[in-house]
């Protein structure tokens, strides 16, 4: 079982961000964290949590580093009895708010992996994206995390942005690899509804040839690609858990959880969530929907697809793709060697 905790507070709203996050709700932090604990208590019962049943925790947002470690203590105390030994516990952080004190405080609570929202080491690009930090802040944050004792450090990079050049992106990648990290997430800029970029579609400029080049550049530095957007000498166990279709608690305003054949949706509005963290919408998942999700996730990652879930027609099409070397088969598991073709292959298999 996995646990995802959503922190919806942010210093600034990035121009591309469609996540449930707010810059004007900081006064609700304590009440929100109290509501989070209440929901977690309910979910631990719903998910029938037992000793050694929680494998990973991921604190995302929003910006988890805008919340003081002392406000996380009750959350960690509630989850601690259920954690496996050496559980992976990740927190996202922004370079401008991940101070030495915050990093030390989170490490003391048990966080053993940090993921920094770097996005770029180019100051003009950071301004374009409305990021609140500078390139030097990212460098300092990673170095501070390493000095404090974090062994697993990740950072995010964004590409396919208007103005991107190979020179700019190469500098981002080289700077990233000059730091003590063991994981990179590389995301293409996408234009989402409700964002500052919604009416500026020209801001996103993805080119397949450039995307391939970026992936190759990252892998040249020794990081393996284990999902369409993730590379590392260390593979995030939380990420892998999603792709393996494991159950996960989703705690917080706008989070999502999955248990068996059901998905759970807490309220997304912060005030409403604080008022009633137990009001959670449940969606029943159809068997066919779950099967298709497993195909989609398997093709996007190193998990692959168990041939047993394919119907006869899909099995025939999969065999054709294996023959054409677009899929690889090992021990009845189908693997996709080119994640950029994941959606195309999924549509071919299931159409």
C-alpha cells in the first residue's frame, strides 16, 4: 500500500500549474493539517492497514516545503505504526522554501527522499514559468539536502517551452548532473485549462526530435529511463507502485485514492475539506477500465503488461508488435522499449 499526502499551499502560482494549489490560504495551514490527520485515520481503517502494510509515502502539492515540519509531526506519528522497515518517504520541495531548517526537520521526522521543483537553471525561463526561485537557489537546495544527509535526491526539469534551445536544455541537464542527485523527472510543458498559459498555446513547443534528444542526453549521464518522464540510478518505489497498480491512500484536498475496485476523491476546496475531511466521493471501477489502465501504465513504464490480461485479439496484435520489435516479450510480460510510442501502441492493441 502507498500513501499520497497533498499539500495545497504555494508561494506563487506557476503559469502552467493545474494542480489544486493556492497562494492565499496560508492562514489555514494548521487547520488543514489537523483535517489531514482526521482523514488519514479514516483511510487507515478503510484500507485495513496493518503493521508493515505501508511501503511508501509521498508528500506532494502544491508546495510541501511551505509547511513547517512541526505541523507534519502528527501525520507521521499516525502513519509510523504501519510502515515497513526502510520505507521510502518522499517530500516534494521548492528551492526557495526548502531551507536548511526545513530539510533537517523533515529528515528528523523520517523523510528520506527529496524531490525539488527545479524546472530549469535558466533565470529567464524560470521567470517565464513564474517560478519563485533562482538557479542558484536550486543548486544551494540540492547541496544543502546532500550535506544534511539525504541520499536520494531528485529534481524536475521542464522542456518543450517556448524559447527552449538545445544549448539551454543541455545546460540544464549538465548543471543537474553536476549536483548530488540520483533521479530526474523530465516533463514536457502542457497547456492546461484554468492556468495562466491557457490562452497562450504558443508557450508549448514540443518537438519529437528534441524530446528524443533530451532523453538520450539524460541517459548519457548514466541514468536509466524507467517511465516516460522518469530517469535515475535510483527508481522511486512510490512511482513504481502506481504503475504496478497497487492500492494507495490519497489524503488531502483534491487527492485521489484507490482501494480494490474503488477510487476515492476527497473534496478539493480547502475550506470545505477542513470543515468535513470525511466527505469523500467513491467511484466504482469497472473491470474493463482497470484492465485498460494496466495496459496504458505498463506501456509507459518498465512494469510492462502481463499477457494474461489481454484478450485474444489483443494477443494477436501484441504478437505482431513483438515480431516488428516494437514490443519485447520476457516470461509472458510485454515490455515497450520506446515509451514515446506508448499511447500509439495502446490504441493499436485495444482498438
